[in-house]
C-alpha cells in the first residue's frame, strides 16, 4: 500500500471545505468537473429507468442496448471501424478502465510508459502493479505533446503498455494527427506493446481542432484500449459512468476484473448514459463553447500576472501555467494561494515530477469566478513576490 499514490485534487477539496467551514470564501479552480447541470433529457432518462424498475444487477459488461449505443458512438465520433458491443465494458467512471489495463500488463519486471505531467493515477497504479513506471516527458515547448522519437526510443523488450492521453489533463495539450500517425507506424515494429489511450476529453477541442482516436488505426486495433466516458462531455461526473473498448483478446480478462471489483455499473445510470449518446447533442456544444470563452479569458488573465506565463490550451478545460518566474516551488505556491489568496488550484507536481514550475487552473467555473480568482492571484503575487 505504500506504493499507492493518490489524486491531490481530492485532498485539496478537503482543505477547501475546512477553510470554508471557518467562513473563508474560496474561488474553486482546482477540480476537473464541469459546473453545468447534466442535460435534462439525460436526467429524465435516469428517472424513468428507476420508475421502470432498473433496480438490480446488470451483466458485468453492461446492458446490451447501452453497449450497442457505445459501439455506434465510437464509430461515429472516434472514426473506429467495426466496434462490436462485445468489445465494450461499461464501468463506474474512467478510472476502472485505466486500472484494469495497468493490472493486466503490470507486474515486477515489466515496464509501462506514461505521460508526465499526466493524470496521477497512471503512475500510482503502475507502481502498485509492481511494474516500472517510465515517464514520457510532456514539454511546454512542444505544446505539451510527446516527442515521437523519444517515446519510441523508450520501448524495450520489457515494455508491456504505453499510456496516452489526448486531450490531456493537466496540460490541455492535444496530440497532432501527424504525431499519432508516426507513433502508430513505430508501434507496428513493436507488436509486444499494447496501447491505452485516455480520450475522456475527446469532445472538448478548440480552434477547429479534430480528435484523433487510437481506435481509428486498424494496424494496432488488436492491442489498443480506448478509455472514454460521460463525465466531462455530458457533465455527469457524479453519475460515475465510463466505458472501455477492448481488443477481443483482452475483453474477457477486463470483464473478470470488473466482476472481482465492482460487479457491474448502476443499472438506471446506464439507461441515462444511453440517452446521453443517442439524444440531442446541443448541450455538448453549448458547454464546449462556454469552456472556449473561459479558456481565452483565464489565459489572458494568467499572462497578466507577474512571473506567470501560460500557453493557450487546445483541449480539455485546464490551463497549465508556467510559474517559474515567481521563484516559488509549485507546491508551496499552491498552498500560499489557497491560504492567503483564497484561490484553489493544483501544483504541477501533483501530476508528476515534470510538473514542477507549473500550476493547473481548471476553467470549469464561471467567467465571474475566474475573473475574481485571477484578481486575487494577481494581487497576492504583486504584493508578495519580487519578479
């Protein structure tokens, strides 16, 4: 258990609640959760499912109509070919898919490549499995995309799994199609390496950007795992809904892990999930458009703060600000901003060692709150930091 890490966002949630219990007002820019309500047609589908008696266990892989809906969705939005409902596993959130994949391939003596800075559970679960966690540096000068040649050079005979994330948490970086093409071409020479691509933010792209899914590459489809779900796209974080699309050779093993851990995913929530995919999509675009406006606002504000600089993210809803100009370590600055400025954010080191010198601000909050948060950060830095 000492090898198992955590997700700092939830630790900061507890600190925020404690400060608010003391009467302090905190601007929340730390958590990666849309501030919108779940679309009403989805909520109504959940209500109807409960009224119609969806109260019991479902098959471990999920209800067949829901898996059929996911298969259609993947062929429509991920440009995948021939996704069968039998390849789909409905899970409670995004984490089970990554955890199952890492448990399938991780063991002492194995190596798993993962993005750094990246979602903290990647590194945590890899180490828990006994495997060696090999970081793929995501560098600001490359738009927080990985270097294809460097990534392929890290593959050894011990490598079992490569983890990708696009659009990415915490950086907002997006893997360009040309880089994904080159990576897949390189992976064709390493048939012993599976790939899990976390595409949970795939509907949140800006400036006309298009998502490139791992499922669109037939040459590695037999060892590619897709992680996606409903939390970010449909503002359904609390519904705990995700899905994985698995190679046919692995889906039975993933299903067995599901049976051994959570049995199945909430029945009524699955019906709401199907409505989200099959029903009107206007709410998705409204939320994406709102995030786009907030993205431009927060980056403009961050770049006006002494010692800060921030590139415009291409996806997700995070601004990953370079704060090296302040001379304050990331974790210390996170704490100071929370306790003295009343603004919650996350240290870049919450996402790996290569996150030192950065802070992650979530712009999944209103423009008014973003402006107030940035005003407080600017006032604190201007008064306390010599730049």
